[in-house]
């Protein structure tokens, strides 16, 4: 009875939530070029014949860009171990869709994940007939779980992530969520300390598997490498300048971090990588108004060799390479926004890290980093400047990078452990 009432409330609220979110979604699609892609799939409408769709393929659902990158890592490893497998990757954003398409993985159909309205889910399942569905990190939707169960399609949760906020919500509303979460075939958790929460949500203990995080698995990630043309661009600002990289910044953080870098060492070169490249003009004007000489990567041309120079990377897909050239990496979305961004790439590149106070989406990894002295914490401009000056001590920089590498190593082999759960080998007689 409780499941019926919960589903009734959910179905009543879903249209309202959609109407509230729709204007913001339209703005994002306009900014990120999503209207050039097959957005009709988002509402379960398909205009091409279904005869050529990869029916009975393995489906992965990844809403954000970060989840999409995690899904691509898992698909590559899955294909290496089971070359006969076919995949469909359903994304939730235009940027995620572009990232998945650009990956160029063979036997992979990229589509948009349908919204969780009943008729859209039915249309999606009828067209593709998945052999199984793997949700990445936390995208569990009641109607998807319900109609997949009706069609006897197992649904698993991979790389299950629990921020402190979501953990509190799950515990508080466990009785309402339990009828839906209990439909999951298995859950692959990143940290053993979260096991109790998943059990409280109705997952049988034998269905919960400690795998670690694919996102943090050094074995499944390429180590960032330098490029000569990138080095030439940096040298044009003045050879030998320390490079301080601000990765995946959000509004307001560009000016905060650039100012902190200038205070720490006027000779250091701030390299700013906004989380969304379409913000380039906003970032350009904000920094210029503050007295910086800004060079955009997309319009690179003879930058000024001056103490006020700032290099803004407004092109996509290059963060890993710029990370390889950095002397220090500052993680964005952790100072003036919330949630933080993934520090794993910088750790793989063995770069010393500075983190802001808001890394909620990457707990408990960040907590382990702080406990192991694998990163410095800074809360404001003054503290960022102080942290940069401290890291200029080569002994401390080496120590931070080494300790962070050791923390990340605890997730080594996470991708392979996922495959053992999601694609188990038949037992031999």
C-alpha cells in the first residue's frame, strides 16, 4: 500500500517538477548546443526505424558529464573483456551526449535517457529491449525501475555514490524509497561505510558489492601527458613561469583564484579552465575588468608577458593535458559553489592539490586526502595564496602528490571488480 501511495504522489509531482525545471533546461540546451542533437529521444520519441537498433544490448544511464565519462571507462573495459557485447549509453545532457559521441567507441549507440514519465519509459524499453540496465552513480528513477521489472530486465547501480546530503535524505525517507530501491538487482558501492544505508533502503546484503570507484580507479584511467604545442603556448607567456591551474571553475571563482595567484607570486601564470566553455565571454570580461590581461585559448595570439596575464582555456576536452603541464592544481566548484569537481585527474598526474571547503560530491575521498595529508584546504583568497606559497616548497609538493596517489590507489581495480559483478563468468562444473 505504501508503495502505491508513494508512486501516486511521485506521478502527481513529476509534471510540476518538470514545468519548474523546463525553462532552465532550455537555457542550458541553447548555451551548450543541445538543439542540434536528437532531443526528441528525451521524451521517448524516435523518428528512425527501430529495425537497426541494437536490441538486447547492455544499457548504461549516465546523466551528467562526469557520469558519462565513468560510463565510457566501464564500457571500454567491458568490451576489452567481452568483445561480443553491444552497448547503449543513455545520457541526460547535451554535453554528456557530445562527450559520449566524440569517444568514437565501436558498437556503442548513444541516445538520450527518457524522462521518467510512464509512457516515455515504455516507449524506450519497447524500442531497445535492453538485456540489462546499469545506472551510473545515483540515477534511480521509480518508473524506470517499475517497468524494467515488468519486462524482467535487471537494473543495477554501478559506482553508487552517496554525498553526506543524499545519505541524510536516504535515511530520512528510507520507508518511502524502499519499495523502489529494493527492485535493484545489485548495487556496487564505493565505500564500505555506506553499506548500512543501502541495506536500510531495502537492498539485500548479498546484492551489495564493495568495488571502489571507477572514477578514481588508476587502472582504468590514462595518465595525463604533456604536449609540445601546449608547452609552446605556455612559454609564450614567459619561460619558466610557475603554472597554477584552476580546474573546472564556476562563476566568481575565476577572479577569486586569479587574484590569489597574483598575491602569492606575481610571476606565476594563472591558467583558468571554466567548467562550461560557453561562459568564455563572461569570464573574459570579469577578469579584464579586474585588471588582468586575458588570453583565450580559442583565440590564442601573442599573449603579453606580464604579471597580470591570465590564460583562459575555453576549449573542451583538454583539461587532462593542461593538468599535465601544471605545477599546482586548484579544484573549482569548491569555493563559491557546492559539490566540487573530480580531483582524480590531477592526482594521476602527480600534481599537488588545493581544495576548497565544498567538495561534498567527492566524499569520503576528500576526507581521506585530508587525513593522509594529500591535499591542502583553503577557504578564501588569503588562504589560497598561502597554500600556493607553501606548495612552492618542492618537498611539500612532492609529499602531497605522493600521499594523494596512495589514497587513490585504494580504488585500484575498481573497474574490474564491477565487471565481475555486472558480467559474471559462468561457473565451471
